[in-house]
C-alpha cells in the first residue's frame, strides 16, 4: 500500500462550462496537517469536497486509504466512513438534540449500540468542553458551541481524516478561539487534517504544509515557515501581502 | 452607585394598565381608535346574527328530526340489531384516545411502544368487529352496502388520510428523484390527479377498478370510494410535502452524506422529519378538506353522513326540517374539522414548528 492516506492525481472538475479544478496533484501522509489557502473562488471548497464525494470529479484519480473514489457506492460509503467533515455553516440537524446529532451516524452507520455511542458522545463533548449542552437543541447554542458540536459529531465516527471548510468564518470573533483551540488539540493528537482556513495562527502553529490554490490549481506548497517568509510565486506574494496587511 | 446584587434582585412591578384584565382589554380590544371601532362593529354584528339564531334554536326549532334519527345519522342503514358493534368500536377508539393522552405524556418508553402497537393493529380489529364473519352467529356479516352515516364518512376519511400519507410522501420523493422515469411518472400522476375534480376520480374508481381486478372479484362501492379518496388525496399531499422538502437547506443533505448515512437513512432521519414538520398546517388543512369531501361519495350511491341527513327530509314527519337538519350537519362537520385543526396546532407547538 502507498505511504499516502490521500492521493489525488490530475483531479479536474467542471460546473457546466466553467472549470473549477484544473488538474490537482496532491497527497497527504497519515497524521499530516494541511492548511489550504487561496483567494475566494479559487476552488478550495470544491477540492476538499471532492475528497468525500460531496462533489464528483470528472477527470483524474482520488484514492483514500487505498480505496479508489469512483461511482461505486460501496467505495463511496467506505471512504465517507473514514472522513469527517466540518462545514462553515455547522449544518447541525436542528430537529435533533446535540446527543442525537452526535450518535446518529455511529449507531446507524457504524452499527454501535446506543449506550456505547452515547458514552463516546459524552467523551467527545467533554473534549470540546460542552458536556452540559448534551440534551439541548442546536438552536439553543451559540455559534461557537454549535461548531464544537459539529466537530464532535464528525469525530464520533472515529474517522482517520478530518476536513474543515472555513470552520470559523461564520463565527463572531470572541468565539473563534474556542473552536480553534479544539482544532489545535485535535491536530496535536495526530489526526490527519485538511483545513481551509484563513486563521494564520492555526496555520503557523500546527500545519505541516500550506497549500496555495489559485484559479483551480495548486500554485505553491511549502512548510509554514518557508511559505510565509519566502513565498516563491508572485500570486502567493500578492495574496500574503493582502491578508497580512 | 448600585452594586451588582441590587440590579439583579430588585425589580419594579409593571404599570397596572399593562397587566391583568385592564392590560388584556387595552392590548386586544382598545389598542387604538381603529381597534375600538372594530371591536364595537364586531360585537354589533355578533348580536345581530347570534341572538335570533339562538332564539330560533331554543324556542322554534324542532330538534326531534335529529333525535329520532340519531342512529341513522351515526351509522346509516347498518342493521340496528347489530349496531352495538358500532358503539363498541367508538368506545374502543375513545378509550385509546384517553389512554394515549396519559401514556404519551408519561415517561415509560415501554408503554408508549405498546400504545403505538395498539394503534397500529386497532384498525384491523375494528374492521372485523364491524364487518363480522361469514356464518358467524356472534358477529354475523354486515354487508358493506349497509355501512353509512357518520361511520362511513369517518372510514373514508381515516382510510384516505392513512393511505394517502405514505403514497403522497413517496410521490413527493419521486418527483424530486434523479431518476428520470420515476420523476416523470410521479409528476404525471400528481398533475393528472390534481387536474381533475374529485367526483371524476370517484366515477373512474367505480368504472376502472373492476377493469383492473380479475373479473370474479367484486369490490364493494365503499372500497372503490376508499381507493379513490386515497389516490386523490395523495397527489395533493405530495405537493404539500414537496414544499417541505424544498425548504430543507442543502447543508442538511451534505452533512448527512458526509457522515456516511445512506440515502434512505438521510431521508428517514434528517429530511422527512424536518420537511413534514414544516408542512403540518397545509397537510392538516388538506385532511380537513378530505373529510368534508367525503360528502361527495353520495354521487356514486354511498350513504354518507350528509346523504343520510338529507334522507331525513323525506320522512313524513320531518318534511320541512331543512334548517334543523342542515344546521346540525354543518355543526357536526365543523366540530370534527375544528378538532383536527386544534390538534394540529397543539402538535405544531409540541414539535416546535417555527422555532429553530
Ligand atoms: N454549484 C456550483 N455551480 C456552479 N459554479 C460553482 C458551484 N460551486 C462553486 N462554483 C464555482 O467554482 C469556483 C470555485 O468555488 P469554490 O467554492 O471552490 O471556491 P473557494 O475557493 O472555496 O472560495 P471561497 O473562499 O469564497 O469559499 C467559483 O468560481 C464558484 O463560483
Ligand atoms: Mg469555500
């Protein structure tokens, strides 16, 4: 088996006539923390969503854990089991309690029994520091709390990989830190993470690699040190000058 | 300077005109000059309409038209020697209703499951109680053509509701499906049925059902009407449900997909519960309409509640009792429709529609 947990070769994606991904070559080792940066519309979300088949790629190959992502629904199911995803808009299920949000997939997809799933859910809620909210509904929580529930919900499936798509962009400034802290802890436990985020603190402290997207291509990738201090590409320099003032 | 405790522990009572009877009157009836005028106009209208009606109802009206025919109104030509079965059935349903109020509010999951099971099997049980068995002396067969009155109206409405629900949900999902054939078939069905009057569907069921079924199977008119009601209602239900489905944000589907839920699980646990919740009001409205529309089955020869009510008018003693009979019939339809409507409001509150 390959040394990579995720391998993408020449991944291309069109929305109608518009080409959003123009051939992405990209590989991640187990335990790596990758931060994806890039201007708006550069294809960051599209790319990470192809990894768990929320978007279908139309050319190129994607392998997750050695399983090829193709039209075979068994492969898709297999791959989705191993990938947790956290969205910008949380996407919690508003009609279910926090506990039910977290235990639904472990019970029905992983086929755990209910007590086991609930025990695991409580552990995770402790880890994201909101055990006292277990029996509330998402609508009763703050944005930061909701996003931490969303992280717990994804972790409950015991995935090998976590995808984050701008997890703090919909949050008020005072809530960003509580979510970032959880993400940083997670990175330190050795979880494989791919995160689209503009939180430079996160990128600098825990990222192993920064990947820079523009116009549907990876323009540059490097360690955070080199990426921030010595960007090679003009577009990278421009982007950095804009976000770092 | 006040300390923090002062701020949280002391409070002022609201002004007297804001609370109690005075407050209520002010807010609800005399909030402004315009409100005040509306209040008085409404009171005047109520007086003009209600007072003579009530006076007629208690002094002039001949309610014997109703009281002597009450059994006919309840069950039509169902044989009177057997009609205790109808009342046992009503008794069972009332008892289940009362038991449910306590059990579903209670804590025990076990008894709730048992109650749900009882509800699930009760229709079959009640059906055989009413229909009886060939050759039985205890529960002799009562032909379906003898089922009438409120009993028939209820059976049509309840069956219509129960059967149209799953069909309607499937049609709504079908119309949203990615598979073209399923999508077209569902759309075609929905649009065709919604494009014709209920009476047409009733006649079609009378004519078509015998064509589809094997020739030696004879279906009672009541069954044909039941099928027609369910199939007709399903098309409207599908459109209501579709409205609910469209209100579900894309993110809900994506979250369910990302967690690895199957399409069925995604529908069952995530999409339908939310979609159905948002469309409780229109669905209940539709079911109220269905209940009232059962009065149309008289056209294909069935003796529903309205039809037997009218039949009273041809009895020698009650030739001129139109007012009493129609007022009573209207009242009965109203009471049950209103009950459904209030039940739905209660259900909405319980499920927290509108609050996210
Ligand atoms: N469903 C869609 N249909 C058509 N075009 C789309 C769709 N989703 C995305 N696009 C287009 O694809 C391009 C890439 O979008 P994507 O969401 O991946 O960008 P992004 O890098 O995540 O940007 P942002 O930082 O704003 O989230 C954009 O030009 C966008 O308009
Ligand atoms: Mg994006």
